[in-house]
C-alpha cells in the first residue's frame, strides 16, 4: 500500500504528461501557453510530494524498485532541473503548434530519470533509461526546420542507441554470471563475477554504456554537437538532467552491484576521469560558441564528478553527490542564459545563425542585466570561485582525494580547475567590458524567473551548504552501507 | 558588543556593491569615499580599543557555518593583523581621493573594485578559519585581475592573465597543503576542524616528518609567490608595470603573503621535520630577493618597473626577518610590511603623476622635473629616502631591526645583504637625480604640478611615513608582543 504514496511523485508527472497531451488536442496555438504552466505545476507538485517523503526507505514491487535517501536526492535534482527548464520553456514554445508534444516529452523524460534513480533491478533501470533517452532524442530535434537541431538529434540518437546496446550487452553478461538482475542480489553473488574474466567484459561494456550518457572521454563525441545544436532549453535538460541519470545509474551499478570488482573499477575510472577533465577543459579553451564551450565544460565537470568513483570514500561520494546537485543549478542556469541570448538575437533578426556565438554576449550587462549577472554567477560557480555552489562542491570532492592519499589526482583536478577559469572569465569579460551592440532588451518573465531561481540556488549552496551536505551524506551512506 | 571586525569586512564589500550600481562618476567616487571612511573609522575604533600588551586574539567572533566539515565563521585580530588592517583602512580613502579626478570610462566599477579589494584583504587578515582564509585569499584575485585587464597599459591582457594564473596555481598548491593539514589533524583527533590555531597546534604532534615538511613547503609556496620572492616573482614586474596606479597601490596593500608567514608558517616552522633546512630556504630566498631586486631595479629604464623591483627587494626583508627567528627580527619584518605599504603607495602615486603630467615614465626622458613640480619633488624626496632606509623614516626602522637582529642567527646572510643595501641607495638616488633634478628637459613642455587632491593624499601618507619613522611604537609594540609569542614556540620545540 505504501507503494502508491511513495511513487506519487512519478505518478503525478505521468498524469500531467497525459493530461497535457490530451488537452493540447483541443486548444488552438495561442492558448497552448497554458500547457507550459500546467506542466510546471505538475512538476512542482511532484517536487513537493518528493520533499514530503524525504526520509522514506522502502523496497517494493518484488524488489524491483527502491525508495531511499539516494533515490530521493536524485529525484529532487531531476525535478528541480526539469522545473527550471519547463518554466523557461513556456517562453521558448510560445506560438509553437507542438507545445503539447514538447512538454509531454519533457515530462516523460523526467519520469524516466526518476525511475532510474529508484530502480533496484538492472532491467527496470534499462527500461527507465530508455524512456528518458528516447524522449530526449525527440526533444533534441524539436526545431525540425533547423538543420543543426536535426543533426544534433540524429547524432545523439545513433550514439545513444549504440550505447544502449552496449549497456544491454553488459547487463546480459552480468545476468549470465550472477544469475539475477536484481542489484542487491548481484552484489551477493559477486564471487561469480570476480572469478570470471567475463566480469571485466561486463564492466567495460557498462562503463561504455553509462559513459556515453555521462559524456566521459572517449564516449563524449556526441555531447558538443548535441548540446550546441539542440534548442538551448533542451541542452539544459540534457546537461543538467540526463547526464545525472547516467551518474545515478553508474552509482547504483558500480558501487552496489559490482562493488566486488572495486580495484579494476578504481583504475579504470582514475584514467577516465583524468582524461575527461583535461580534454574537456583544454578543448573548451578554444571555443567561440558559448554552448559548445559549456558542452566541453560539462565534459570536464563529468570528469571531476567521476573522481567519486575513484576514491569511493564516504567523503568523496558526498562530494560527488553535492557536486551533482550544484551542477544541476549551474549548468541548467548557464544553458538557460544562452536560451535568453538566443531569444534576444532572434527577436532582432529572425534569420540569425550561430546565436550563441561569444560575439553575441558583448555588452550583455547593458542589454540584459539580469541575464548577464546570472551568467556571471553561473560561470564563476562552474569555475569554482569561493562562496558559490561550485566552490563548495569542488572543496569537498577534491579534499576527499587528499584524504584517500591520491595527491596526484587532486593536483591534476586542481590544475584543471585553474585552466577552466580562463574560458569562464572570458565570458564575463565579453559581457561586462565590451560595449553593447544593440538596444536594451527586457528579459521575458519566465526566463527571468528561472534565472533568478537558479542564481539563488547556486548562492544558497555556496553560502549555506550545511543541510545539503548532510543530506548528500545520508544519500552516500545508502551506497556505502550496502 | 558590536561585531566591529565583521563590519569592517562587510562595509567595504557592501559599499562596493552600491558603487557598482551608481550611474555617474560623482556618485561613484562619493559612495566609495564614504565606504572607505566608515572603514577607517571602524579600524581606528578597533585600534583604540586594542590591547598591545597581550598576544592573544582580540575582537573574536565565532559562529557555526558548516559543522559537518568543521568549518566556522571565525574572525579576530592580534598584533600581527591589526597593523595591516590599519594600513589598508588608512591608505584606501587616500587612494580614492588620489583617483578623484582621473579620466575613467567606468568609474563605478573602478571604485567598486577598490572597495571590494579592501574588504577581501581585510577578510584575509581577520580570518581565523582556514576555509574562510582561503575564500578571502582567492577573492583578492578577482578585483586585481579586472583592475589590470581593464585599466592597464598596452600589454594588460598578458600581464593580467599571467598574474592570475601564476598566483592562482600557487594558491592551489597552498590549498593542497591546507587539505593535508586538515585531514592529518582529523585522523589524529577524530573530529574535523578548519580552525587555524587548532590545526597549527595539532601540527606539532603529527608523526611523519615527511608529511610535516610537505605541508610546510606547500603552504610556504603559496605565500612566497604572493609576497613575492625571487625566483617566483616573475608575475610581478609585468603586473605592476601594466597595472593602473590604483591597481599598483592595491597590489602594495596586498600584504597577505607576508602575513601568511607570520600567522601560519612561523608557528609551525620549529615543528617541521627539518627546521634548519626550512630556515635556510627562507633565508636564502629573502637574501636573494633583496640583492637580485636591487640589481635589477638599478638597470630599469621604466620608473614603474624600477619600483616594482624595489618592491621585490623590500619584501626580501620580510622573508629574511622571519627566518631570523628572533623576536626583534620578526617584528622588524612585520614592520617592514607596514612601512613598505605606506612608502610604495606614495612612490607609485608619484610615478602616476609623472606619467600623466609629463607623458612618459622612462627615466632618461625626464629630467629637472623639480623645477616645474616642486610639491611632487618634496614628497618624492621623503618617500625615496624612506625607501632607501634613511634614519628617521619608517624604512630605516624596519630594515635596521631585521638586519641587526637576524645577525644573531644568520650572520652570513646579513653580510651578503649589505651589498644589496648599497645598490638600493644607488638606484634610488640615481633615479631621483635623472628624473627630478639637474637640467630641465625642455622636450617635456609645460608640466603641471600635483592637483590638490593628489597633494592631499600623498602628503598625508608621507607624513605618516615620517611619523612612524620617528615614533614606531604605536604599531611596533603590538608586533613585538606577538613576535615574542611566536618565538617562544621555538623553545617549546627545543630548536
């Protein structure tokens, strides 16, 4: 009986998705604006319901689903990101005839992510993963008259399909060896995994499968093209939401199910995370498209977060989780700013191309002060400037590597973080120190609201991290204890 | 009681934000001046109520911040930090007055950055928690970076980036040291804390000498790059040369590197695995800076670059005095920080005036300026004499204390420094002679003297140079109290 109450958040989102789709049929294009409000309301309700059940702890439906501190943590991250994206999308989808499809896809993607966070069985995990993936493939190509958007969707789809295949293949090996797809039971039968060389094969396949979603080097090639080509609001959902889904899946599979193969994992992740953060930061240095720069920075951030898999101490996982929460605000916010800038450029010139070019950020402080200020906070947070969420998370995560005696890893991460300052500061310079080339434009209300909400999030996490760190610790304990 | 110290950090920061949002130059400079004057009043109030006879921390404020990681918001001052806070609070208002009428495309940001810098620097001096310390430490980078990259000279972008990356990397090395200190202490006591005093005490009982040395070197690296000492000074000439004058003064007031030596390095120095090696490292770096800085300054054509190297040379005394490890040499080093802040501020302001009024700051292209600029010449004579160490001025007090007392432990180094002192006198006098005295260079045309705003601010600081030169006790007393406390740790360690 508990199941229904505990899954109320997911059910709310599903119901909202269906209602939005249905109502959309009967509305004309002008009045479809209401669908955006409806979707946002649904997400908000779901967020409230999740918050009410924060301390829940249960395994349900024949052990296929679980609700614990970890799943609740990720669900809240997903819902916050989705809420930001959906409110911003109210403006983005204005006067579009496919509003209902857009919001339905967003909502279904979120359900997929939330189910991944709750899954306790590899098959459920895979199906939820696919639900989220397929919805986002379609979202990436939402601007169907924009060649770049279509290209990005195509690339994302093909590579995503490949990664799903690899992941499924890996799961099949695990099933073959352990005789079950239930995550805790796999952990109990881990002897089979360790003794067989196929255990390593399954790990390689699973790392590849999740690595695509997380955008770890060398599985990252799709990310810059997709983030650049997709509508900015969708990029925001991909970078801040869908990527985290990869992380929660990886946390569950590697830290609970395959923990017996820890030593192999540690080395693999150490190499992957170092390459990922270095490559992401170095390539980001030379980007002139802000979205592409953010995409590479997102690759680099994935590298930092992956350090949690290397260290695997409670402190590291707390840091990784806290980083995921902060990253949700920072990255979602930064992509939303590019959406606002795109709106500004397109409202002047319908035919404009490359709207996210750095040139278009010139003098943004004069043209759209709220967006410029928010962007400054987001990039400073991403760079890890003190008193922002990014600093706090880097502080916890990087210090945990020292605790574990991996000084070399901390040194590499810290040097990377120093490099990244250069390209982040460049955006601020363009916004604040170059003369404006256009009139002042006032931000549409939905955009302004989401930006302010994300800024507040980033600053609260930076100034007053205590409760969130406690909360991340509880979530981390779920992974450690089992 | 009022949280005076927190107010002293917050007032400049709040006024910085207000200044950013002002519309006109008039509003910007008035707001900034108001903010800095309030800070000055607060700092003077603290100074009046400060007890120089005790070495413990005063005006302490502690509140919880992130208990699960042992992070607290704790601030306080003692004889090490009080004079430096006072220095900042005194110079900043006069810096704003000095910049009162300067041409400036973005006055709101310019004055805002000055105040932001003041808040951040005072924050570093007041912080008693490593986390807070590091936050403020890093915050000081941002205003300086923008100061150089926006208002700087022709090569500003390069200089700003070089400064930023160089010192940022050094800070990150320091951060590694802090982490190591934090975790080693955590595993020792079982509870996390970032409290500086607590961690420094814990350091004494760490077991592995290698860990202790590694922590010490990592922290030391962060500080000596910031000071900077030879051979880690190469960011400084570029940054100082390209920076606007206000930026130069802010750089000069950025005494956080030297402060780190007194607050963090000296208390743990006796407990490292190889204290004698560490002392030698510091003494060598200090001596090399003094001599190297002096020689390079002698060969400079650009006035500002000359002062930049003079600064490297002067800061060498801070490091040498710390390594001297006698109470008077350490207080001499502290006093050198204070005195250097006053003297070099005025020296940079003078060069700024020469640059704008005569159109160049290449020393050989000047000449006989005293005929057209008598007021500037008078002020420059005072600060140049102070800078080369003429008795009766602050520079002498500091260098005398450092040299005579360091001789006890480091006689060889002190003898070597004597060469540097001769050169120091030479380049100061030679630069003055070529630029201010002699035949007036007619190519310069009609050169104006100081404006009233400039004379006011430069004269007041120069008077302070004379005042503290004749009567250093108001700040020296508290420095001696604290350096005695620091040096007493030596006997605890049995070094």
